[in-house]
């Protein structure tokens, strides 16, 4: 058993290092992607459906919009609370363009 362990110790260490690195990289990538989207603070009486209607995204249906919020913020539709900050699938620059076109 010791001989087998000595023969494969470098392989085991390399595989473990690659595994740990890939987990850290995926967490960092996920956080960087969230920075591209708009963060909003939930107000009293807000619902995910109402937020989906307010920030209507042309690429997503309201159901997909709500699903994205739930998945990327770790919340459910009935668990959001006033004061909570959530990330929504609206690019910050798109919001500026939409507001400018409304005026």
C-alpha cells in the first residue's frame, strides 16, 4: 500500500489542486458576472412579479426573469424582504438607454 501511495502521490496532489482551483475560479467568475447586472434594493410591497414588470427585459419572459432572480440570488418569490439587495438580469447600460428613450 505504501508503495502504491508513493507512486501516485504527485498525481493525487495534482488532481486535488486542479479541483480546488476550478471551484475557486467558478466562484470568482460567477461574482464577476453579477457585477454586469443591476442591483436593486427591495422596497415594502415589492414582489418579484412586480419587479419583472418594472424592469421588463426583452430577452426574457416574466417567468424566466423571476427564475433568474431566484437562482442567482438564492431567494424564492415569497422570501424577499424590504431592504434586501438583489441582482436582476438587466444590464446597467441597457437601463440607461431605456430611460433615455422614454423621455
